[in-house]
């Protein structure tokens, strides 16, 4: 059921939209750096976060499915699906940091590398008996002569989208919103049509206010000609 929900979500609304939802899960007080996430996991074995973030994480899972379905079974009770969403939402947010210093790029690469690792390293699997999440993410395509990334989980699919869209990561220009989002087109400046319409309306009103006298002169001049 969970896998079917994730597969359906990846078809519609698609990984770009889901990625935007994921990175906006943490409430402001629960936004953590890559170093903070690692330190807290090492010292406590889990991540602490507030009720608002927990509710957002649960809503994300209800809509799109868990990021890595095996986590709730393999790492319980210290680490569950909600904690997994919180960890990767904070890790993926790192990619939106500007400017992207060497440290930021290193943190993103390390996070993605750990995500792309297979859970089983030592055992051969000639008959492909392992579940998909235990297999390497890179699969050979002999005819094409390529190694193709095949997402095993929702987390893999979003990480692949993050790599493909690395130049399209932005923050909504509506100062009352400021959501992180992935641009569909290079000219996109807002996370939604609602924010775009709101900001265009404000821009038009501001322009009209700044050019009020000029507009009034034109109206008076047009009236005299009649």
C-alpha cells in the first residue's frame, strides 16, 4: 500500500512537487544544519523536533508515503518514518543554501552518498532475491552502455530529482511566503500561482501609485481632446 502510494505520487504530482513539500516540512525552530543533524543522531540516536514539524511530517507521509519504507521496521523504536522525513528534509534543505561554499557542497554530496548506499554490502545476489531497497541504486544498461540510477524508494527518487534540478532550486519571492521550491521554468519567481498573482497585483498597485501624477495628466489631457 505504501509503495503504491509513493508510485502514484511520483507520477502525479511528480518528484519536483514532492521535493518542494519535503524541504518545507520543518517548522522554523526545527531547521537544523547538516552538522547539527549528524551530531544529534550520534549523541542521541534520534532527532528531536516539535509538534508542528511532527504534524507536517505525518501529513507528508500520509500524502506521499514514507521516504524509506524499511526504516520503521529496522530502526524502531528510536528512529521511525517521521524522524526519517525530518532528517532528510533538513539534509535536502542544505542544497538551497546560497552561496554554495565548498563545505555546503561537501555536506550535500555526503548526504546523498549515504542515501544511495545499498543496505547490504557483503552478500552477493545473483538471483535478485533481495528486495529493491537492498540493491545498489546504479543498474547497468548493457545496450545503452550506461549505469542508470533506478530509485528504490521515494527518498531515492527525490534525491535524483535534487541532482537533476540543482540549478532550479529557489525561494519564493513573496516576502510573506518564502517557501523553498523547485522552478519548473528558469523565469519562475514564485512557488505557486497564488503567490505569483498576489505579487503581480502588488507590483501593479505600486507602479500606479508611483506614476499617479503622470496617469492623471494623461487622463486630463485625453478629456480636453474630447
